[in-house]
């Protein structure tokens, strides 16, 4: 998996998976846990989004899932976040 800057107007990143799938995610201009390392902001993001999006977290190709685990996960840099993501979804990424 590789993450690059998105070409879409309102999206921040594009995840490019080994199988060729591309998914745009993240709000352009927004600050995430990766940017600020603010645990309170991460906690608030999760509380706001998980009630509606948790049911999709089993699908590694949904933008909400990618944002949750890459931008708002435990890692404080994108490289480590990608490693954690690939480890978490190793059986579902194909």
C-alpha cells in the first residue's frame, strides 16, 4: 500500500493498494492526529465518527476505515500508520 497526495479537490490523500484499487480519503485542509499528535482531538474524532462508521471498519477499502486507522490511529507518523493498517487488515487486503 502506498499513500500519495490526492488529485481530488476536497480529499487529502489517495491510498493505492497492491491490487490496484485507489481510494481517496481525508479532508483537504484538515488537521489530524498525525499532524498534531493531540490525543484529545483523536478521542473526540473517534467519539464523533465511530457510532455511524464502526459498522464499516471491517472493510479496508472504505474511506472512513482508511481515515480512522491511518489518520486517527495509534501511530504518530504515516509510515508507521500504514504498517499498522496492513497488519490489522492483512487477511482482507487482496
